[in-house]
């Protein structure tokens, strides 16, 4: 009995030890958003800091706005894509995030938001599956629970 308990414990522990840590997962997500940036009406930078995902959007090298969303509050991830880009729309049930709009590098307006969009180019087609898995893993490690929704609808 003791031997089988020890064996089961070692097997379970070995699986747990191979899982990516919260920091490793966050770093991977941020590195992929940086490597696969989409230049669409400005530049977006993504960060994960103190339990929040943060997007900064720059237009003409000036900050236009920032969005923040608590990671553990994200309840769903929607995927939308075309031949040029992939969008991961991270949403919470209530208005749990903040949107700060800037004029001349000063905060002009702050609003509550329900979602943030991570947008990457579609050059690496494996990311359409890998990115949402990593985001779900990060949400789980942060104490949240989210579901994945694929928005791509085929007519037949």
C-alpha cells in the first residue's frame, strides 16, 4: 500500500513539475505578441503586471490609450482571424477593466471596460491554437476560470 501511494505521488508530482509557471507563461505570451505585432493604425504593446494584462496603444509614437484587465476576472476568450491577423478577445462578465484615453500624453478620460483584444499577425499559424491555451493556463494559475469560444463560422 505504501509503495503504491509513493508511486502515485511521484507520478502526479512529475506531471505537475513539468507544467509552465505563471511567470514563464506570461513571458511567453508577451514575447509572442511582440514578435508577431500587427501595425494597424498604430503600435500596441502588451504587458502582464501585478495580475493584470495591459495594452498600450501608440499612434505617431504618442500614447493614445491603455487598457487593463485583471487576469483572474477573464471568463471567456473569443478567437477571430483572417489571412493577415488573429485576434484573441479576452472578456470578463462585468466591467472589470479600465480604459485610459490620452491627449498630449495626459489622461483625458477613464472608462470601465469588459474586454481587451490581443492582436497578432497570422504568419505563425500554430499560434491560433497555442496562444489561447497559454492564456487559459495563465488565467487558471491566477485563480480564474475561462472558456474558449471560436468565432470562425463556416457556412457548411
